[in-house]
C-alpha cells in the first residue's frame, strides 16, 4: 500500500522540533521525515539534523506553502533515487520510486512536540484508499497558562464559507495544517496557494476536482497564539493570505462569513 513521508515546515522552532521529530518517528507507516527549515535563525535546522531528520533549507523565509512544496519535492527525489547498491542496467531494484508507489505525504506543524504521535489516524484512510486527503480536527487548544487562545474565529468562518461556496462542503476546521494526502492529490493541487492560504486552497482545489476529503479527529496540541501584538499580526497575515487565495479561486463570499 506504500509508505508515508512526513514533511514538517519549520521556522524558528528549535525548542520543539526535536520532540516533534521523535514523536513522528513513532507513527506507524512513516519511514521518512523531512524538515524544511524556512529561513530559521535559531538553529532549527541543526537540531533537526541531529534528531535524524532529512533537512532541506530555505536561505530566507518563503512561507508555509513554499516549504510544503520544497518538502514534497525532496520526498519525490528520494523516491526516485536508485536503491543503495543497485547497479544501472542490472535488472535489480531500481530504487524506492521504481520498486514501489511514491510515498504518501503527511504534513505536520513543527510545534506539535510530543503530541505529534496523535496524528497517526490521518494515515490509514489514505493508505487504504478511502480518502485522497485527510484533515485533522483538533481538540480545543489552550495556552501554557491554561487560557484560551485569542482570535481566529473570523478567519475560520471566512475559510469555511469560501470552501462551502466553492465545493458545497463546509469543513469543521478549514485551516488545520495537519493533513495526509496521496502524491497524486498533491500534484493536482500544485502550485499551492502562497502562505497561510494554502490549507483552504487545498480543500477547494481538490474538492473541485473530485478528490475524496475526510476530516479525522486527532489529539494533537500546538502552540496557540495569544491576543498580544504578535498574535494579532499573525492573524492579520493569515486573513490577508486567505482572502487572496479565495479571490484567486472565485470563492470569496460576497457577503462575508456568517457568525
């Protein structure tokens, strides 16, 4: 049925990336972990390498979608590489890409730390052929001090309304970045929408093309943003990227998202 490569886009996640990699290594079916260091300045790439991940670096920050594409391309290159010891023209195994089907792709956020093992339920529906893409729905997130994260309601509603307008389907968590999909599905969605518009655009592009999408409850925890200036700026960028992606797909709700 093929195996799974986990692609982890990472930007300045030195404090969590090792724990995330160690947790992903425990997920059944994952036999390759690729970390895409997206212009980090804190030693994320070095920490990921020490933890045993395959690391690809962006010299400067290019955004989440670019990191996902880079990671998927790295997996494809490894899938197509000759197997160690295989001689050209020997008639033996030509390499991972030739001997088996391309790896499926599991995209996870870099800040999941030990909870990343909770993403395992995303894999089976894709491996068994029941879904072309699975999306993880997360439990309510809390900040380290026990408080609720700030914002995101308006952005989530806009994403849900845009996806529903484009496909007729209203996902529970349209912005979840925890996803598993087939190589065929990923290729059908390229090029990915820039930045934080990538998740909603993936659902629209694949939904319109008839790919099967399932939301799957998973128990993972990420670093929730707060109501401080940094959190507000993050949500503002997320909104702008999302709006741009929806507009490019003629999926921007004319009346805005409902409450």
